[in-house]
C-alpha cells in the first residue's frame, strides 16, 4: 500500500510537537495495516475516512493522507491509539 501526503497534511505534521509524533506515527501505521479502520464521513464527503486525528482517502492501492488535527492531541481529545494495537 502506497501512502501519499497532501500539502495540508505535511504542513500540519510539521507543527506537531515531538512528544506527540509517536501517537500520529502509530495511527498512520494502523491505517496502513487496515485501511478501512476509519469511519466514513457522511454526504458529499463519503469517500473521506477519519481515524483518530487523521483524515484520509482510499484510492485503489493508495492511501492519501489529507489532514491531521494537531489541536485535538494538544488538548487531550484523542483516545489512546495503543488500544487498537
């Protein structure tokens, strides 16, 4: 499975603090292992999936990472990703 990043994702990823990067990286690994783990959004955004703090699109053999919500990590609004491992 090929993983690509949008410019928005890259910029958001750069702003994440070092101690929080491991959580994001673990989430990306989980998405790569099981791409349908995320929940589909509703309506016009049904092709977009969201898991923990990451929004992504599945396209054939490619995962396109759209965005990461770094603010929700800082304010403790994300579940512990290790429970899925």
